[in-house]
């Protein structure tokens, strides 16, 4: 699938470094994400919200361990099939549509992001990928998989 002049694989290839699972100011989880993770892990929704999430700006984010990594990180994502929408989408996120310069900022922390393409083409590609992103965490395009 191409997006104007660039395809998703042209502008992003995950290096499996795990940097995006550490810090980054929190991984937002939707109610659907909570449902999916609870079902996949067998952790009750209440425990998931209380012990594995924390509030941030009125929303829920995944909690982090003392080392700053996501609670579901263990050398890889332990909830990969149901990881939150934000993780499945990365780096094709709404923030790039709102402010295209975010793509370059994100690249400073994510070595898989390439920036040497026209901004317009990158935005078009991000928009197309977001439009194709299922809300449900169980099925998603291979090119959106990362760790
Ligand atoms: S998405 Fe980026 S930061 Fe995250 S593991 Fe892949 S290359 Fe590393
Ligand atoms: S849910 Fe998985 S992909 Fe998302 S931040 Fe946690 S470990 Fe990383």
C-alpha cells in the first residue's frame, strides 16, 4: 500500500529496540484496550485499572516499572496481540496529523522512523494508516506490528 509518494515501510521500520516502551510520558489505554488486555491476560478489569494503569490528564495510561518500562514489557511486549491502540498505531498517530513536525520529534527517540521524505507525503501516509487501523486489538495489518 502506498501513500502518495511513500509507503509505510519506506518511512518506518521497527528496530525492536524497546525505547518506545520506556518513558515517552505514558501509553494511553482506551476502554476497548482495557477489555482486550483483561481478556488476554486473565487479569480482572478492576485489577488492571488499579495495578497496571494510572491516571494522566483525566485518562488512563499503562503504569511503568521502576526502570521506566511499561509494566507489560519483558524484553518484548508481553501483550503484543492486544497491545493498546496507541502502541499498534505507532508511529502513525493522530499527533502527526495535528502537527506534522511531531514526526521529526518522534524520530529523535525512535530509530525506526525515517525523516528524509516530504512532510506532505508523510502526513498522507500516516492518515492512510490510521484510517486502516482497527479499533479492536485482535486483528491488525502486519505493517503495523512492531515488538
Ligand atoms: S517503534 Fe521505534 S522505539 Fe519502538 S521498538 Fe521500534 S524502533 Fe524502537
Ligand atoms: S503495551 Fe507493549 S508495546 Fe505498548 S508500551 Fe507496553 S510493552 Fe510497549
